[in-house]
C-alpha cells in the first residue's frame, strides 16, 4: 500500500506525508479494534459466572500487543519514506549526506 513519495512531498508528520496517511489509517484500525473488543465485553457481561471474561481478557491483551507492534512497524516505515522524500527534495543522498547536486527544494546559489 506504500506509494512512492513525490519530490515535492511533505516532511515527516506534515499533512500529505506518508506518516500522516499511516497515522490516519492506524486511528481507524484502533477504532475498529476497540469496537470489536467492546462488543466482546458486552457479550461476556451476559455470563453470570464471569468465566467468559478470562479468555476475553487474554484475547484483548494479545490483540493490543499485536496492534502495538504492527503500528510501530508501519509508522517507522512511513517515517523512513518521508525522510527519503525530504532527502530527494533537497538533493541529498539516501544516507542524508550532501550530494553536491541542487534539488528542486534547495536554495538558489548566489
């Protein structure tokens, strides 16, 4: 789902950047996960013995940890994509060192 950033793309976290797009997607995913967990909790609350809340608790903990790990990896990848787009914008090498070539976002040489 990752797209190549254009040379004029925004920086990390700015509107239109890969990290802003991924952040919005992760917020939607978190809302969906919370909805599913809430529905499961409502169903478990109908159990008079309370035993159904034990597997629910385990499932919630596992799903939260999986979501956290997935979110972290996606945000790191998006930040790297934004960083590389910024380097291209200013005519830098992929490692962030100066390339000696002016990029489209570079200041004009006077």
